[in-house]
């Protein structure tokens, strides 16, 4: 489906969303870092999603993608149907909202948008907030991973390191990237990966909206990331890189998300690592 068929653009501003709050096909999902922020005030009609449900939650890599069965339960609980247009937002600049949208893309559900700047931008724009909890009418959603190429695993990354046209965007902090900070067995970064902290893609003066596209593209190109490349993005748990995946997609880049992220890569003995 082309984005032209969608109710709203990929990145939607508060004023535009406000015009469509009553649209029957709209499902607004608040995926906050802190549950209390939803209770204190959310976009009217938004449903709350515990971000932990976007992660497998068990095994050596608990941040991996949940099973199709778990995703079926999650999206049935949210009342998702094939015709639903999802608008995701959060309280921290787009990490968990991005992870949710990446998960939808993985399932082939392409009717979705991100509320630019989340609840902070919504409130700063003078839009109304609600403290009324909303329980959606459940659906019978059968989740199936239809777009597996939206994800990338450690095997493919390791095989393709140094390949022209392939790059890794590390969305962690500079200290984590350099290997001076972290709680993994091994510290550092994937060889050849470039580092742009996820928060550096946010406009601190505009309620954490995505920064000016032209500026971001210039910065990313200076790092060696260009729209014609295939770019894998990761952080520690594919939470912060949920946002960088979304940013790259908004900029027209070919983005893939590495769900295992450094939680997996940095805790293995057989993965190549650089420190610099």
C-alpha cells in the first residue's frame, strides 16, 4: 500500500492529528517510558501500551522480537484490524513509538504514523489531553511476519561488514560506542559502524520533534550514511534505534532494525568488536 492511501502521513504534526481524532479507523497508541505519564494526560482516545510487550522478555536476548503468537495477542488486545491506521507516540522522543512502528512494518501493517514530538509536542501545541483510560474493543488479529527484511540479524551483519552499500548506524551514546561505558561482557562497537546518538536526531528546542531533514541528511552523509545504502541500526535493545529506524525511514533511507542489538552482540564471544 502506498502512503498516499493512508489517513495520515508517516510523520504527523499535532494540529493535523487533532483534525482526525474522531476518525473511526484511527487507533492512537501511547507507548510511554513511564506508565504514569499516560495516567497524567494523554491524547484523547489514546490506548496505553506497556512497552515491555514489544520485547520477547525471555532467553539470552530478551529484547528480541516476540513470537507471532505473542504479537497476535498484543495486537488483538489493542483492537488492531487490517484497516486500522495506527498513530504511535511516547513521552521520550520516539524510542518506544518507533519500536512499535517497526514491529508493525515487520508484520506488513503499513497504515501507521508517528506523532512528531509525542506528548510534549501535543501539549505545547495547546491540544487537549485526557486522563480517561480507554480500553479498546479487542479484535482477532493474526500476526504474521510478512516483511522479514525490515529486521536484520547478527549473522547477516557479520557477513556484510565492509561491503560497499551496507552500513551500521549505532544509536547509542558516544561512551557506549567508544567502549568506555556499558554493562555487557564486551564493550565497543561493530567494526565500521558509525555513531549518531539517537537524541542528536531530536530537536531539543521543538519538544523533541525530528530535527530538520536537510540538516540531518547532511550530518548522516558526513558520517558515510547515504539514502542509496542499506543501513542496519541498533542500540542496546533496539529501543533507541526504534527511533533512528523511524528517522531514517522518514528521510527516505533504506533502514533495517537489529533487534538483538548490543545486548546480543556485546555478550557473545564470536562477534567482531572495535574500540576507538
